[in-house]
C-alpha cells in the first residue's frame, strides 16, 4: 500500500480538507480494501462539516498479480510502467472503477457483462448495478434481478 494526502472539496457544502488515503493496493496484501471495493464503500466519505456522503476521486491503482489485472482510477489517457503481462483497465470515474472491479475480480468477460447490463437497462428503462455471476444457477445478478445465461454464454463469460 502507498498512502498520500489528498486535497478534497465537499461537493455539497464546499468544505476544503485533506485526507490520507491509499493510492496503490495489491489484492493479496489488503483483504479489507478488497472487501470495501466489493461492497462499494472504498471511495465513500462523509463530510465532517455538512455530514453529506460522497465519493472521493483521486488517482488510485488496484493490482491483482494472481488474476493479472490492474485497475487504474485516473484522468490520464494512458499509464506507463505497469507490468506488460497484466491487463490494464483505465477508469475515469469511481462508478466505472467499482464496476470494473466487480467484473475483473470475478474473472468475467467485461463485454458480455456490459451487453447483458445494457439489455436489462433498456428493458427496465433505468440504470442497474452489476453484483455477481452465479455459476450454479447460470445467471448474472444486477441488484435483485437475475439475467439467465445460455450454456454457451456460461462457458464464454469466464476469462481465466
């Protein structure tokens, strides 16, 4: 883990402060960070002034050497000096990052998950959040809605 002081302005009241946060996390070295990324609370912060909750946005790298991926939260268009044999996924918002984490941490094909997610959103006429792949029941869960997969899709969804 690598920490640094992050300047923050509350989007609700404008309160300015600094907070110490990890900017690099390696999966196998920090199970608490992994758990907080999975439940979506990792970037969440409550303003000490107005008590409003909001996402902190700052440069962040999550590495998983075993699963061979790097998730990068950044405004940059490219990142240098990361392992060439690991996939690098650039995310430009916290919500993109958290979705990418759920997909890559479960070793899923991102294109398939996103296609199913867009189909469901179109059908429901609202946005949904992806939760997990249920291998036993051959479906993807989006909040409290299961989307069934064909046998072929079940074989193609895992990228190992």
